[in-house]
């Protein structure tokens, strides 16, 4: 499964690129994109619209893979939280529209969590007790179109607070804040990958061989997949292909009829 | 262990919410407007949420008591159900809740008093009729009793309603609250069973049959009215031997004459729920078996279902008079 990292700024990307040994994809010009193996990173630019576009771009560029992990890493303001502190977002509010999302935690979180407000301009007054960023709402709404919400998370590193306001921090501090939290980000990605593995549905063992040998329409492929899942479940993956055990079916339809008969006759042992 | 609690703003200060939150001092508390913002949204995975379900404390605003589906009953003239909670502590692979909801979070409606008012209203509106209320339709009635205090809160109401019967349906051994109360004649504590091997394969996280039976025996000895539920009946090649042993073991320890009712029904699910379950658990043997869809319901093929139900009914009649045996039909 693929892990997509979405960041707003090049300075947020740099420590992650170094940590994971990511390489820039020179063919992408709309966004700066890095990748290595099953990890990719897109620098979306600032703001919720840019974040949503970055997510959509990454989804398409990397083959629209279902069941992927999406992680928004970035800096955020907080009225009172210590600088450098990492927090997951447990409630994201789009301050413009009032819309809210609640990223579900189905893993033990490696750090504390907080409410997060996505605002259109940097927030210097911090009126609510929670994080302030400019991307999470766009990121989250877009990413949950492509995968299940449990695999979409936002982690924010506090870059400014009332004692150290937003106007005072610069690019080098952003780099430093993210770099300090790399072990935690690493840990979070591992936990999300464990989760994703639980919902990854392997292709039935004989599916590829069947579709290479016979023609199936799109609807027939769905039926074939389910019949082969049943076959795998009831035989614990026993090897078989029509023609290997009896007369060879001529068409995909014949295979489905034959297979249905075979599967229906298999004994059911639940243990 | 609950790690996350969502609370509707409206019930944040409700005494029941405060009690529940106090039991989980380290849980993260997240305020929401309505539980529907969190529960059953699109793009959620029941399978993933079941690994670490959150608790949602909410207020039920309407439809407190609903008519039970046709074919669901144990001898009452009118059948209703109510759900103070959505979703279950256990993870039974045949359960329709997995197909009905995209969320596995537990929703607890803390305004018990509104449910009680509705129950009282229904029972008193037809005081000449025997009215049954089922509480274990969308959850296990007792599994979270130490947390919710559900039975403790609701049972005194039924003491005031002589024409009403409440069924608590459970696989739980959480009977302490009942053992501390005087038995109530119009409460049926009904335990669900499948044969041992089926239970260990499909009823994840639920107490084993032996512990359930121990709890039943204790309740029966204490004077509580008990019931037995074999719904769903699960087919496997050796089902006859399996169910024969199950019934034999149960009635060896229970006083059959004092069992209120026994109900049974073959495995069945609405087709839409079944398809969802196959997507969530494609490797599950139960869903790979000899099932078919008819009239929007997926069940065993009719011949097989009749064979299974007839066998179990005949076996049960060795222990229980026909008037106490209720087939469940949909």
C-alpha cells in the first residue's frame, strides 16, 4: 500500500525528504513531488484549496490506489502549547464554512491530539483552545474521497503561540521543528501502515490466471472474484483451475457456471 | 478500554455522561454537535474501527420505541424494541450490525428517562394487552452494564408495568446488577448460543458458552426468568451432532420447566448488509457457504434451512413444550 505525505511548504518537505531518502520526480511540474518505493510526498502550497488539489494530484499520479494512507504533516499555531510540540488533529473545523471532520483513531496515538481550525489567513489571536493551520480541512475532505477515514490523519508541530507569535518564525525554524519530530512521524506512519494492512484485500489466488485464459466482462469479473474468494476461503487456497481437473470450459461464462457448482458443493468448516 | 470519547455538547453535563467519563480519566474527550457527525459517515471502515472503538455519548431525540420486525417475538401480543445503545462490545461475524453501520463506535444514548417515558406510554396505551419490549436489538443488553447501568435503571420501570415484559438479550456474564436486585417476573434474561466450535470461530471477544451457562444458572437459581436464543442457527456439515450436544449441555444444567421461551432462526441477512460483509471480510468461511438471495434476504437454501430448523426444533422439543418454542422468521 502507498503512503502519501502532503506538506504545504518546501521547508516542511526537506527534513522528510532527507529522512526517507525520497527522490524528486522531475516529470511533475504542477506540484513538487518526491517518491521512493511505497512512500510519496507532495508539496501542495499554502491554503486548503492547494492542499485539496495536492491530494487529488498525488492520487492520480500514483495510480489511484485504493486503501492508501494519507498524512498531512505541517506546522500550526496554538495559543498555549509549547513550541515544537506534535499533536494529531482529532477534530478539524473549516473556520470559513463551519464544516467539521473527526479523523477516527483506531490505533494508539503516539502523541496527544487537539482540535484544529483551518483558517484562510495566519491566526495571531488564537481565540479557541486548539491548533490553527491553513490546509487540514482541504486535505482531509479531499483525501477521504480516496480512502477510508481511519487512514487519513493530520499531524501538526506547534510553530507559534501567544509568547512566540506567528510573525516571528521563519523557514529555518520550520525545518527544525519538523526535523525534531521525525521519529514520531516515522512511528505514526508505521502504525498507519499496520492498520492499512488489515483492510488490504488480496486478489484471489487464481484470479489473474483465469482472466488471462478466458474473457470476462466487467460484471463477470466481479462475479469471478467473489467465487474465487469463496473458493479460497473454503479450501484454504487449494490449487485448481478448470481444465486441470476436468473438461476445459470454453468461455468465461462457462467458467463461472462450473465454478459456482464446484464452490456450492464444498463442505463448510468454520474452523 | 475506551481511548476516545465523543460527547454531544447537549449532554456534556448530563450526570450519566459525567459518570461514564469519570470511568475513563485518560480518554481523549472530543466535543461534537450531533453524534451523526462522527458515527456512520461515509468513508469509514467497520473492520478498522472494531480494533479500537470509541464511545459516543449522545441524546436520542425521537423514535425511542419502535415496532419489532414481523416474526420477532416470544409470545407477546405486541412487540417493540428500543436501543439505548448502538453497536456491541463483541465481534460476532454473523451480526447484522456490521452490515448496517459503517462505524463500529459504541453510541450510548444517555437520556434513559426519555426512553422510559416512551415505554410507559406504549404500555399504558394498551394496558389490556401483553406488550413485549426487546432491548438487545442494536446492542448486547448487558455487556456494558457496569459502564451504562442500563438494566439497573430500566428494570424498576417494568415493576410498575404489569402488562409489559422486557427482554434483555445477551452473551455477557455481566449479571452482578441483576443479582443485587429482586428478580422481576416480567423480565426475561435471554442468552444467545451457538455450538462451541461455531462460537469460537465466529463470536470473537464474547464469553465462551460455559461462562454464559454459568451466568444463566446463577440467575435461574436466584429466581430470574431466563430464555434461550439460537438465532442464528449456523450450518456446518456436522450441525446435527453439534446442536444435539449444545442442547444437551444446556438442559443438563438449566431447569427446562422454568425457561420462559426458546427462539431460533436460520442465518439470514438483508442482501445489502450481506454484500457489505463480504467486502469487509472476504476471507470469512461463513459467507462463502451455501447461501442464496431471495426477496432481498440472503439465507441458506430453503431445503437446507428447513432441514436445520426442523432438526433443532425437534431436538428442543425433547426439553421444552411446543408453546415455549418460537421460530424467528423474516
